[in-house]
C-alpha cells in the first residue's frame, strides 16, 4: 500500500491518521519465502515535525509461518508490530546534518510512503534467531532425515559423544599389546 505524503509535506501540514490494508502475502528474505497466515489492517499516523522530517507511528499484527530450527515443522510466529519512526523526505542541507540520528528510510520515495516496505523492515528487525516447535524438539536424524519427534528411526548411531573423547584417548594410550 502506498500513501501519498503531499498533504503532510504541504504548507498546511495536514497529518495522516488512517487505517490501511497490508498487501503482503509472504515475507521474503534472500531466497526464502515465508507465508503470512493472518494479518490485521495497519493503523498508521504520519505527522510533520520540522524541515522535511516526519514522525510515523503505527500498529499491526501478523502471524508468519516459519520452519522449526531443529525439525523443520511449520510454526506460526506472531509479530505485534508497534512502531514509531522518524523519516526524512527530500534532501536538503539542514536535514542532512542530522540524518545520522534519524532512522534509515528506504520506504519513502519522494512524496510516497510504502507501508509494506515499512512493515517489512519492522518484521526483519523483530525476526527471531531461532524458532522451535517445542522446547523438547528432538530434531531430525542426521542419516535418514526422519523427524525424531514422530518416532525413532532404524539408523544406527555410531558416533561417539565428543565429551567422551578425553576418556577414549586415555584408554587408547594405555592399551595393552
């Protein structure tokens, strides 16, 4: 959804206080795409501050389907987006002096605000490092790929626990001939 900022940036500085729909159907990061299961409308407010600076506040709720980090089962993850950003429209010398303290605004192009681009940034900032379907998730078998939460596989586990390597070395050094 694109919002027209010309009223906010005009001499009257008419603020925008609106509820708009989110048009994102999936969330893409690099080559991965995550399905958005549900989303609410975006309540957004845009106010003029000074010298082409805007204050953008908004709220939205989304549920995104992310695979479990251990077993790859799809897990619904809720994002309650409640944001407040300061952005710059246009380039001027007075604005460029304080641009370091303002947020990066790749969601504003001239007199247009890309609401989906703003939401994309907010989701990206709140993206979890690790998603688990449960705290006791066992993951998948390294050999056959069986989901170990659904049952054991028939593969033999010939790997030794790396914590036992010191004891194994002790027995190897004192082995009788």
